[in-house]
C-alpha cells in the first residue's frame, strides 16, 4: 500500500516543486476581514495597516475551542512567513498550544505604542506576545526578527 501511495504522491510533489521554483507561483491572497470582524465582536482585534509592499495574507482560520482564536498567515516578498494569532483563550493555555513548550523569554519591546514580550521558540524562531486583559496577540514565524517587528508595528485596533 505504501508503494502505491508513493507512486501517486511523487508526481504530485514534482508538479508542486515545478510550480513553485520554475513558475514563481505565489500563494493566493485571502481576505481576512471576516476573521477580524469575528474577533472584533468578541474581544477587539488588531489588524495590520500600511504593510510594506509584498506582504499579503494567505491563510485564515477561526476556531472556538475554549474561546475564540483567529489565525492569519502572511507571506512577504522574500518568502518570509509569519502568523498573527489573536485570542481570548487564557494565555497560559494559548501560548503552549501555539508556540510549543520551549518558550525562552528575551525581554520586552515597544512597538506601535504597546509593550510586547519577546520570546524565542522552536530553536531560533522569534515571537512577539501582547498580553492584555481581554485578549492575547501573538506574531511569530519563519521571518527575520526585524520583519516580525516591522509587521507588528503596523497592528492597529479597528
């Protein structure tokens, strides 16, 4: 059975690799406004305003386990990727679920008039966390720390 699955999957992976590397195909842009509206109705939401050129949302997810959590994935011009997570789930449950157990605190940073907690997760991935009474906001991903800071600085309440 494994051999027959491999026979089916290998051509698919080759096609995807060809599309990615030879055609320069970019992930499609999605509209996260519905997710931000759902969060806004529950606990207010932060949305990026004035993102640098080349950044666009590619995934959006809203879940309601233990509270409301929205996740919006973004990709940048150099294939940098990050995720914006906003939730009213308790931070002590949300942070390990989203970032894993190996959170390493790195101090605080002021961005956009807010005090964010800086962490390193999953080896060397940067993460910024905003802890507020009604919500927790995370920005993390496979992007350089300066790109994550620049993105985070654009977050505005709407």
